[in-house]
């Protein structure tokens, strides 16, 4: 008769061998030491999960969009080819109109810049001949008023005066 393996469940005379942990993946110790200080906290983990979920949703929507465009082109290409004598003049006219509007905006901007350039140049020449001695009295009056305002505020904020 062949020897049977020992029955560890019902034979109480023998002791069990020690259990060894089963490792499903092996991470080298230098990698563990490298990664231990970088364990994410719950906020970083939630941010990463949000990034993964939203990225997956956007990737799915991109795939659906590309699939829809390709299927639309497959089914609508015959219709586009049949009606192309109508569409080509419409596109040419629309392109011409939009180009005209764009060139008009560029010309309007250039004319405005030239106008402002010459107006400011003319005003500078007027300022060079201006007599500033009459304005010093106004500046002094303003300085007195503003200084009085600050002194008034200082009295309001002084502690226990």
C-alpha cells in the first residue's frame, strides 16, 4: 500500500508546518524604500481617481465622436457628391465674404492706429509749449486737502487719544 499524506485537520499528534505568506508581486526593496515617502494622501488619491475617471469619459466621448464622423461621412458622401455643384459656389461666396470682412477689419484697425499716432504726436507738440507754472497752485491746493484728510484719519485711528 502506498503511503498517504498526513491529514493535518484531524490528526492532532502532528504539528502544522508554519504558514508562509504568498507574494503575488515582487517589488524590490530599493523601490519600496524609494516609494515609501511618496505614499499619496486621500486628497491626492481622490484627485488621481477624478483624473482617471474624467480622462476615461473624455476618451470614450472622443471615440464616439470620431466613430460618428466616420459613419456620417460614409453615409453622406454620395449625397455630398451629387449636390457638390450647389455647395462649391456657396462655399466660394462665403469664403469671399468672410475674407472681405477680415480685410476690412484689418484696414479699419490700421487707419485707427495711424489716426491715434498722429493725434498723440500733435498733442505732444502742444504740451511742449505749455506753461506749467499756472498749474502749481492747483497741485498745492490738492496736496493740502489730501494731507488734511490723512491727518484727520490719523486722529481717528490713534489709540486712546
